[in-house]
């Protein structure tokens, strides 16, 4: 089970500067098996304790945060993205290089964050709880970034632990994509987040 990060889990700015190249390499390697493309412009990036540890360290480094209060603020912002053993958590990104193309796509993809799904073989799809921290869409367009939580039943977790396949997809009229089943290395990385 993934656990929340605490101040004592973090590196000082000085220590992080020393180990950053190796830590970054390990995190990038880890992230490779946590990325699920849904077509050419949408991707699920599944978060866990390691990816959030890296994110917090990078924020502290970039902002030169070393005071306790600032560190706690970063932990409070990123800890909610660490799975708690019964769920998977993902950053869902809609990515277009061209700004005008992106603007037009986001207007057509209104509500897409609620149409993404994960499915354990033998069970109904699991819809996400989207953007629990704040509303990211307007009535005219969706955001290019959403935070999704997928809750699994004990039966689903048990099936996954026993080798059941896991699929991902989206059934929005403007984004109808699926990856079924997920490649074994991605599936195994995600299942390791569950109790």
C-alpha cells in the first residue's frame, strides 16, 4: 500500500542537488510503466508515492522552499495524488502542440474527464471521481489537465492480484479510445498500488 509522504521522507535541497540525476533517472524509468495513451492526444499518467516524491522534490527545488510551512503546503498539495490501496490515481492530460487546435479540441471534449474508465476483466468499468480538489472545466471547455481517482471493490482487487486483465479507455463522443488489455508491465505496476 502506498503511504503519504512526510517531511522526514524528503531530501534537503543540498542532498537533493547531489542525488537528483540518479533519482530522476529512476523515476523516469518507473514512470514508463505508468503511462497509458488514449489516442494521439490524451494520456493517463498514473501517480504513486515515487512519482509524487519526485514532484514534491522538484517543486521544493524550483521554488527554493526549505521552511517547514512551505514544505507542508507542498505535501498537502501532492499527497492526495498517492493511491491509498483501494484505488488508482492518475493525471489525465489532453495534449496538443498547436494552441488553436488545443482550444478547439477542449471545447469539443467538455465532460471527457467523467468518460474515462478502467475495467478489470469480468467486472463493469470503473468510472473516475474527477477533480476532487477543484473544478477544472467551464461551461465552454474542459481543462487540459484533470486528476482522476478510480475506486476498486475488494473483489476487483482480488481478481487483479490473481492475474485478471486490466483495460483503460474513454467513451466520450469526441474521444473514443481503449487499450485492452493493458500491457503486462503497465498492469503489474498499477496493481502494485492496490492492497
